[in-house]
C-alpha cells in the first residue's frame, strides 16, 4: 500500500483532533441524556398496520452516491394468542440495585422505592432474587422466592443499610447474575431488572468482552430491563442492552412526573412478559441488514428497529419471522410499502455505516423514540463538526478540515454546509511546518535553508520522508505510513514525532572557504571574485544563535507564566476552586498553540498543567457538591420552618373556629353554625376521602344534627298547633246560614253578548299613539304576504314591503349605526302566505332588528331601541267584577 507523508502542521493537527474529540464527547453526553421513551413509543417510526399479525413501516433514503438505506419498524399485533404466548409463563426476575457511590441521598430513596414497586407488581407465580451491585454483584437473597416471602423483605432492609461506595462494573455484574438464571427452568421467562444510573467502568469500550456478554444473554434468552436513577445516567448503555436483549428502559425524572414507583410498575409489567426471540427472518434479497447476525428480539409493547441497505426500493416488501417464547413457537408475517427518499431519514447512511462495523452491537435503537433521538443527535454532531472544520480551514489545515467534513457528511448527508466544506477542503493541500529550519517535515531536505548542493547528491542524501515530494499521493515502502483514511478521528491520535531542534553550527573559518566543486560553480579567472561570498550573506552560525536566543527568551517567559498560574491556582483551590480549571485550560491552550517552543518543554508544561487541571476539576466538583449539600440543608431547614409556621397558623385558626361554633350553638343559631363555621373548619381540618380527620367529621356532623333536631321539634309544635286551628275552622264551618237573597247566574248567551259588547266598545286602550293611522298599520300587520328576497339589501326589501301593503316604513339609521349595521345589509328570506307581522319578525330576527309603530309610521330599529319605546295598554274590567253579596 502506498503511503504519503504528513503535509500539515503537527501542532495544528493536535489542536484540531482535540477539538474533534470535544465534539465527540458532547455527542456521547447528549446520547446519555435521552428522554425516557423506552415505555411510550414516539411517533417518528410509529408503524402502519399492513398485516393482521404485525404493524410495519419501512422508510428508505437514497444518498447522493446512489446507495439506498432503510429503517424498518416492526411491532407484533397484540392479539390474545400472542399475548398468551408472551405472558403465560411464570417469570424469574433478577433485580440488581446499584449501590455505588453515585447512588446516595435521594437517589438511594428512589432506588428503594423502585425496588419495592417492582416486588409489589410481580404476579403470584413469579419469583425474584435481589442483588446489590457495585464492582461485584452481592446476593441479598439466597434463592428465588415470591415477593411476599420473608427473605425478600429482609433484603430490603439489608440494602437500605448498605453504604454507597465504589464504581459499578456492569459487565461483571451481569455476567455474575446470568449464571443464577441458567440454573432455573427454561420454561420460565428470564429477566434482569437493573436499578441505577448505568455508569460502568467496563462497558462498550471493551467491545470483545461486551459482545461476548450480549451474545451469551441472547443465547440464554435473558432480557435486560433498566430503571435509570442517578445524577448522570448512562442511557446509551441501558438502551443498547434493551435493544439487544428485548428489554425496556424507563427513566425516573421527578420534574416530568415520571416517579420511581410509576416507572418501576411499567418496567415490571414488561419484565414478566417474554420477548419474541427471533430465530429466522425471511426478507427479500434486496434488503441487507446490518443486524443480520444479531436480530433484535420483538416485543408486543414496543416496536423493534431494523437498519440496513436496500438495492432498489420496491413498492411492497413482505417478510416472515420465526421466533420462540418460553412456551410457544411464534410465526409473524407481514408486508409494507417502502416510503422512498424520506427527507427525515438523511442520517441513515452514517448510522448504518457505523453499525455495520460491529453488526449493530452498539445501536441504542430500542424503539422508534430512541431512533428519533439518535437522528437528532447525529444532526447536531454534523453541525458541530462543520464548525470545527471551518475553524481548521481558517487555520490552513485543509487536510484536517477535509477529514472533519467527511465525518460531518457521513453523520448527516443532507447538511449542505458540510458538503460545501467538503468541496472547499478537498481542493488543495497546504504545506505547513512546525520549525522553519529543517526537520523531518522540511520540504527543502537540508539543515541549512541557504545551502545549495548538487541535485543528484541531494536526491541521494535526502531523508526517506522527503521522497514523497515527487509524488504527493505516493512514496516508497520505506516512508513512514500516514494515517489511514478510515482512522477514528474521535479517538486520541498518537502524537506526531516532533522535529528535533536544529544543531548550532560552528562559526565559519575566517581565512578560508571550502573549495567549490565543479558541479557547484564554474572556474573563474584569478583576478575575479563572486559578489556575495562575505559581503551580503550573514554567517549561518550567527543566525542560528540569534534564533536560539530568542527561543530561549520566549521559553523562559512561558515557563514563568505557567509557574505563576500554578501558584495562583494552588492558592485559589484553598478558598474557592470554581473556575480554576477553566483558567488553567486557557494557559494550556496558550502552551499548545504558541509556536517555536521546544517540544520537550511543551510536553513538560502540558503534563504539569493537565495534572493541575485534573486536580482542580476534582476540587471544583467536591466544592460544588459541598455547596449543593449546604444549599440542600438550608432549603430543608427553610421548608421545615415553613411547615411549622403553617402548622401553628392552622392550629390557631382551628381554635378560633371552634370557639365561634360553640358560641353559636349556645345561642341556638344552629343554621349559622352549620353553614358558615363548620364548613370552614372541615375544609381546614380535613373531611374528604383522601384527607380525613375526626375533628373535621365531628364539626360537620354535630351542628347538622343539632339543626335537624331543632327543626323537627319546631315543625312538630307547629303541626300540633295548626291541627287544633284547622279543626276549629271545621267546627266553625258547621254553622248554618240562610240563602237570602239567592245567587242567580245568567245563561251563556248573556255572557257572550256582554263580552262582544265590551270588546267592541272598549277593547284595549293605549295611553299613547292611539290614532287612526297607527291602527291602520296595526291592522295591515295581519294581512297575508308572499315575498322572496335573496341577498337583497335591507332598504330595498323594506321599500317593496311598504309598496305592497301601502304602509309607511322607515329605517332608524342612528340606532343601526350604534350596533355597527347599515341599511345595505343583505336579507335572505322566502315565505309564502304568512302574515306581514310574522314575515317581518322572521326577516329582522337574523339581523338582531325589530319593528315598532311610532309617530304614525313603522320604524325598523334595534331591539335595544325598541325596548326603550314600550307602549302601555289599559284593559277596563270593571263590569266583570261581581259584587260580593253577604249571605250570612
């Protein structure tokens, strides 16, 4: 394989790789802060129902190079048969409670609450075994037992007394508890429920050991479920385990309402239900899965994600899955159309390429929610890499910018800024050197930049690393190998060999100069000399000594600056270490970026500063923890004081209400005691189902009982008194009287004649406006009318009605202006053979208008204006009054 020499600055490379490592660290930390979505699936890949036995969605994306990638979401339909196959078997559950140093205080209380919830939600036939875990797993129970047995309850007490110490080794802990499950019946569902933050000193970094553990769990059909509790949760590791073993992940976040009890209940419901362990998957040959050797198990309570490449997206893809549960063989078939070139899945090329390196071992895509979060994080990573690449481009490091741009495009192929940076950085390579006076990277190939040697000699004596100057993209086999194109730029690269400092040349002899060779200059006559031998050029030794002197001065100042910064940092650590690490990092950046410094000195100062930064970071973290504890204690004291003050106020208020109630009862005002005082007392003391108290019940029941008793006694007395009065009236009514004169009623015809004469003569009398014109308008309102108005202006409709019935009608414009209406409002009505009165009411009702007869005309006005002009009518009824005749 051809190699090529490094043509960019070693210092610039170090700086750039460090920046890339920082961006990679940010990306990993964001992945660890994923929201709790292992229980509830987010809608990015919510599968569409395409078959009776599975819900499937397949989405593809075609990269600019022409390769197509796909993501498939598969979730078995939860019918009764499949639910029975996954839930019928009894479950053996190993519960691992993290007791490392991070699980202290509130986190320990939440872990114990989660453990209690897990045990209480196990079914009657399920068994559990409890472990405490830090570096190793320690059994808290001797064997598997039901959750209500005594040794399980004793394990709770032993865990609560265990001190939070050490670090957790997740791989060692899971390998230890796996052997416990292997000795149990294979017909049971095997589950591990981990309660902790997932921080591990040994995890995916040792890929060989981690993959062996995952493969063992899959072979033994053991699913790993997690309840994330802690200050810094390693969600990535827990999501990987859930994806590989068919588990679920729940994250406790008190701020969002995800309490430890609720999350533990949901995780337990999933832990006692077996996943479907996929044995074979039949898909079309056009699909190439990155997880072909590690197919993720399927669950009925969440979807599973498959990733890979697709040769040519077809209209419909069918598949067949065969799997096992502890007591059944399961076959799932389905089909789904492929959604081609979905713009939201531009992250697939980078994700698939990364997952293909280890057959999807470290994919955290436990469901569609995690796939969505991974996509967002890849997009953010691409944006941060673009910013780092632009910085490298400004520094002239085009090779580093090109590498970063390639990673940004791989993370998000739709990032146009990354593509633009890739094009700009791929145009040329910039030759850079750490030292201007020769090194292994010196393109001039000599120690003296002013020396001119024979061309052939130079070719023979040049170092092997300079051979690549003839061909920038190749070299002989002896050249030092350059970094491969697929090197992991997120790792810590080996430091480039530093160029040795140029040796100080001895002073040139004054009287004589070296004899020129025939190849260097022609022979000259004895009486001629070459201008510039001594007159123009400064001797090389003086120049090098000047450079060395300047460099020594700069190095001395830098060393003094670093020592002063370390002394100041040491003093600051004794009082307040906040921000000390940041200040030292600024000094470290200056040491790393300052040119023309002896590499040995640079490494020495970097080592001192890095050690000081590490110590300052530890001190700052310890100081921050102490401050947080102080704040927590202050807050607890404040909360206690507020609670006591609230209790005292409550007791004083209850005493005052009690005295008021006793006074009202003594005065006999039971209704006031029951309504005004007792309800206030009960509301404060508590008389509800969830907050009950003896005092609250007593103060509501006692006044009510007294009030009822007093009312019943008064009603009884009234009944007895009125009973005597009623019978007295009966006795009085038995007194006879003489019918003289007798009461005589006329015939019906006489009454009818009297009524007609009265209506004709009197009728109703209006106190105002009772004239012939208004009476004529009133009579015309009873006439039949037939009209059809379609979007006709109001004034035109009124004019037609006025002409048809020969009555004066005007519109009250001032009243219409007050409600924001006008006489041009459209009217739509079609009525036949109805009275004019009903026609006007129906037409004007939709416009919030009405009519009234006033000033010898009919006015169209608003309802409010009509109510201000009411007409008073008087009906004489004097002749209907029959004089009372005293017959007694």
